[in-house]
C-alpha cells in the first residue's frame, strides 16, 4: 500500500525528493536493491542539499558492497551538506578503518561538535584513543558517550571491561547493572563481562 501511494505521489509530483527517498527505503526493506538504488540516486539528484538523501544512499551502497560509489556519494554529500554531522561521522569512521587516524579524529570531532547529543562520535574517538594507547583519554570519551546517551551499548560494555581490569568491583557492577537494563546490549557481550567479573572477583555481580 505504501509503495502504491508513493508511486502515485511521484506520478503527480515527479520532483519530490522525499517521496523518492521513502520509496527507495521501501525497496531496501524488501531487498530489491536495484530499484532502491534507482530511487535513492533520484532522491540525491532532486534534493542534493538534504543530508538524509545522501545518508540513505551511502548506507545502501555500503550494503551492496559498492565501495567506490559510496566514497563518491560521501564526497559529494559533504560538498552539498558540509554541516551534516552524520556525513562527517561516516567520513571519520572510514578514515579510522583505513588507519588515517589524524584525519579521522578531525572528522569525528566535527561530527561531535555538530551533534553533541549523539554518542556515536564519542565512541569512535575513544576507539582511536585506545589504538594509540591513550587509555585514560578513551575512557573519558566513553564516559562522555554515556553522559549524552545513557544506553549506549558499546560504551557500557567497554566501561565495565575497564573497571574489571582496574579491579574496581563496585564500578564494574554498576556498569554491568546499567548494561543489563539496555535491550541493545548483546546478550553474548553481557555474558562475557559477567564471566570476566566472576573470574576477577570470585563472585557474580548480582
């Protein structure tokens, strides 16, 4: 039904970028990636100054494994939407994966400045600190992540791990308690940290 009405809307207003994006996302959900790509590419052509159009296209290109097209879309999106925190985050994540840590840090700091209420840039910046051996700085960024997004699963598990390693039973138990309350925390991660706690302190955290 949604597809029918969106196609009807586009027949009446063929320059509607939002309808193109919504239709593209419907095809993503049904895994018809060829049609999805067609509509999401139409969305960015019609609405190049709307960051969401680029975000959804890049996500699709990542899904289908077309890395060169994803890189081109990201570069073009940043030209048209230089104040998009999500596009700067994506660029930072890619640079980090490529080992270009200084450039990645600059992009992720920009993403964090543009959207300080989102935890994802804090977490990526923390991972860069850890790779550089800057453990205390990384932990501070993880604390920043849970300050703005208390249920951030990766940060909660990493903070629990750090507290266990530091023999901080009270802190570890608190981080694990908070992680246990979050549905986004993977059960296997919680189980692993519970076992680590038991091995370290000789008892379960609860």
